[in-house]
C-alpha cells in the first residue's frame, strides 16, 4: 500500500520540469555538509552567555539565511558587531574539525563529476566555504563557488543562483539547484532555475512545498540524473 511519503513524492514528481539540466548547484550547510555541530558549539559559546540561555540546534537552523550580523542582532542588537566578530572567530576555529559530509555526498559529487556534469556551490556562508570544501576533499569538483562575499543579495533573492549559473556557463533554466531550505527553492524559482529539495538536510521536509523535485537521500539526485 502506498505511504503518505509515496503520495507526496508522486504528486511532486508528476509536476516536475523535464529538463534537460546542464549543471547542478548545491547549497552547502545542511545539504553537502553537516555544519550544525560547529554552529551549536559557537552559538552557545558566544551568544548563550549574553542572552542567559542555551540555544538549541533547531533554533539555530531557523535563524539561518541572512548575514551573520543580522542573525546576531536578533539576539543582542546593542553589541552586534563585537559579538558577530567573536562568533565568526570561534566558528572559524572549529568548523573544519567538527563538520562532516552527509552520507552519500562523496559518491554523488564524484559520480556527477565523472559524467561531465557542471557542478557549483551556492551558499550564504562566507569565504570559509572554499577551505571547508577543500578540507573535505570536494573543492576540485566544483568549478564555481558563490558565497555571501560574491553577491549583494543572499537567497531567497535570485542573484546567487544567477551568479552560479553564469559561473558554470549554463542557462538558469538548465540548472538544478539542490538545497535543504525553502529559501533555496524560492531563489531557484526566482532565477528561472529548478529547485530540488534535499530532504536529508537541516530543514527536513520544510522545502517540500516549494520544490520541483524531492530527494530523500543524495543517491536520489544521482539516480534522477542517470534516468534522464
């Protein structure tokens, strides 16, 4: 008997665009890499003492998207600049050793790269994205990495997606954007690209209603490509 998940997947699949895709752009945090342990440690080391309580992981996930200083202002508007600098420094000191690729990401990225698919990363992380990808052994597979330092507007604005499409040399309509957050899907659609929800990531199924494709696990992205 079909499950509710089967029904949801079927309804989304039946409406999804046919492609073809010339490239794939991945979100970083919560899609390629689980950076939440590093965030939780840093948020609680720097911000928790100021606000007088612990900050749980899912609360952190709910704040992600804007520039870091805007997130910090939501906790302590009067000393946001100093706290942002301290938070960023603490995070930079630990994120390489406390972040891990999600299961199946190495196989997905190397498999697509081996098929000659143009691959990029589009993230609201700063320039630390490149050292992180290098540390995890994936940077060489991405011809374009667009970070918050490269654009004037962050997702859900279309600018980052348009920038990664331009860097890959593909038309937005030929780009599949894989991300865990609704803002990834909204940005993809606004840019004229196709959004695929990474349901294994930070946001779970929250991006489902905004997505053209649903991916329960990284292998599903590769399987969808090989069926094309």
